[in-house]
């Protein structure tokens, strides 16, 4: 293969890649789901089930409140009874004359889970969280049943059709084959290449990796989305949410209050408005640290809260602390690279000499730039953030070999600009004075995820003594 031919392969590969990305772009544009904006007319209670409301207002994803909302709806329809015995104890009673065969499949699944835990026809609401062995399987079945109902009613659809998937799979093959061919040509031209076996292996591996990467890329978009009818229904229920949210009682009502409030309370639960009632019915994962409702932008919307992974704790915190950790990590990494290359020359004398020290310095420099650099950049570029606290949670972090413990204390502030909100670590003094729902001004270090200063502008309308503590909620990671 001539040098001219190898040089021509690069531009051809670039054209192939741009073509494959263009195919994906066209598919995404043609299958884009309709936007959802709150309507002016609220939806009618009872038109669809609370679980279906949770699904369509959650961007075609079932929210954790859906199971509790379904149980509240069953209580409102007198299929079950929720009785408050005392401040910390309520019972769910199964009515002997209730015909569960007339219930929809998601409702039957909820009834089966309650019945499995009931003793003599009753179960304490707190005990609903005890049966965790089959929870994931049960939640998967419940989610599938709700999704099937929504699909049968024309509220949702699969984003990609079979033809779309076949086209994108073909693009994946083309991308993989093009990269594999280029890797094979490069392998043939590599210094010291004596046969084509290694080049063929390199081409196969490169092709398979690119095929997998492109397939993963378009696969991220291959999910259930709302139809136009689903978007219109969701818009009506967002209007209903705004109407229900005007009544602050919903937030603190216990589950047993459904006997007075009826089905509107079940729909309020599905829309994330009845925090106390949902937490009191832990039939599924009821506390979601990764999502929250916010009206700071003027319209109610569901916001995704993003946390840093616990495995990168050493690059989180005060900028100077992060910079010091980064320098220490760089020194250790550089030393071990230098030592490892020296030892490698003892085993393979053919390795070039004099590369150990430069390699160690290069690795140390890169790590220092990626870790210590972020702390120093944050130190000179703090940012002002104003918005509403939508999540305030703590997470246990074991230290010192598990003999001691400390906590990550996270605060997520919605500035009304994005559907994804970053959570920041917060010092003890600031964290203790904050509450969910407070409108605040904060000085933050974005890369180190640290809050330097937090000032309350408007206290939360829900602020009560200890009411905004969120024990037991653990962010992912």
C-alpha cells in the first residue's frame, strides 16, 4: 500500500464518519417528540390513572411516586382503607368484598404487593418497605404495565421504528468497517511489521470498538417518548399541578387524609405534591434524590439533579484542598511510572533507555493539570448562583477503614435555566441554615463542587422546624 493510498484513507474515513453522524441527526430530527408546555385548562381528575399521569408528566418515565399514588387512588375509591392509628402509625386494610379482577393491571400489582405483606387483612404503612427482595422485579413489571396502558391509549410510542433501527445498525456497520480498514492499513505500514496477522487483528478490534461505540450512541436515544396526544395530556396535567400546588396542605397531609380529600390527593401524589403521604406509603422507591419539582422559572417542571460520583471525592471540596490532593496524586503517579519503566527495562532490555524520567514527569504533569489545576482555576473564578434549593440531603461516607464516618452534604440550587441542576457540597454551618424551597444567593466553585457562601433571599414557604430534613435519601454513585 503506497503512502499516497494511506493518506487518502483519512479523508475518506472522515467523510464516512460525518455521513453516519448525519444519518443519526436526521433520525433524531424526524423522530423528535413534541414539546410539553403547561396548558391553560387543567385536566379532568379521573380521565387517566395517577400512574399514567406520573408517566406522561415525567417525560415518558415512570416516577417513584406512581406506586404510592396508585395505592392512594385505591383508597379514595374504597378498594382499600388507610386508617391513621397514631402520629407514627397507619394501617392499610384490605376490604374483603373488593373485586380486584376489575382493576387495571398496575392496580392489581399494587394490591398483590400489599396483600403479600398483610396479616389478617391489614399491614402497617411503614411495613410496606420491608419486602425488598423482589422489589426490582416488581417495579419493572409495574412500570411495564403502566407503559403498556399509555401505549394502548396512544399517549406514548417507541422513538425509533424497526426501519429506523435497521438503518442505524447499518450505519454502525459502515463506521466499524471504515475504521477497521484504516487500522489495518496503518498496521501494515507500522515499523517492524513482518506479516499481516497483527494488522488484521488491529483492524478487527478497532472496527468492533467503533461499531459498539456508534451503536451505544444511537441506542441512548432509542426509548419510549410521548405522542402528540400524550404531550397534550401532559400539558393539561401540568396545569392541574399548578392548580393543586396552590394548596400548601397537600405537602404535609398524611396518607390517611385521602378519606377526606379523595382522588385529587392521589393525583397530587403522582405530581409530586404530597411529600408526607408518599413517604408514608413506601411501597416502592419513594424518595428520589435525582429528581425534583421546581417552579423557580415561573412554570412547574421536573428537574434532574446531578451529583458527582463518590469515587472522585478527592477532587471535590475546597479548592486549595483539592489542589493539594492533586499535587500529591501527581507525585505518586509520576514516581510509580518512573519506577515501573525502570523495572520493565530489566525484563525487556530492548526498551529504549532514558524514557523513564520524562514519562514520569509527563504523567505527573497531566494529573496535576487535571486535578490541582481545577482547584486553582476555581479559586480565582468563583461564580455567583441565584435560585431555589430543590434538594438538600446528606450521605454517609465511611473513612479511616470504616472505623469513623463523615457525611457528604449536598445542596442543589435551581436557577431556572436548565432541566439539569448540579449538586454542590456544602459546609456544616451553611447546610444547617438552609432548607428546601429557600431562594438563595450562593458563591460556588463549579469544578470542585463546593459552596463558599450561601445567603437566604426568601425563606421557603414550606419551612418549618425540621420539616425540610430529608433523612434516608441517598444520591446515586
